[in-house]
C-alpha cells in the first residue's frame, strides 16, 4: 500500500473540526474530545507522511492569487504538484481549481 501524504495543516484542521463538534455543536463531551485529539496528535503522523506547510507557501500563494481560492486550499494543491501525485478532496471548489494543476479526485 502506498503511503498517504498531507500537510501539517491537516492536524490543525482536524483538531478544529473536533473543537467545533464539542464546543459549538455540543456533539462531543470533553473526555471524547480529548481522546480524539490524542489520536490526531499521536496516530495521524504514524499513518500519514506529513509535510511542513512552510515549504509550499510560495507556490501556494501563486495558485491562490491566480485561482481566487484560499491559501489553505492552495497549499494542498501545491503539495500534490510538488510531489507529482494526485489530489484527493471532498471540496468541490478545491477539486475544480486543483485539477488544473494535478490529477484530482472528488470524494463525496
């Protein structure tokens, strides 16, 4: 099985989603929230090769300005382009812009 790759930003985005479920939506209690965050911190790096976002910033900014998308979305496109791999995303806008640069797959 080929190793999956992502940015360090994915840990932050994942933790923010957990915070949202716990704090805003009240769908997670504090104990469950802490367990999930522990998994993100300790297991996500074992399952995915994680790249430093700083190394993608220049290219991501070029893509972001040209395509009118957030730097967050363009960072993942820049990483895929840099690695010569495809982009797998659940974000239709990111998919539409990303496929101009790399093979992209939209997941539902």
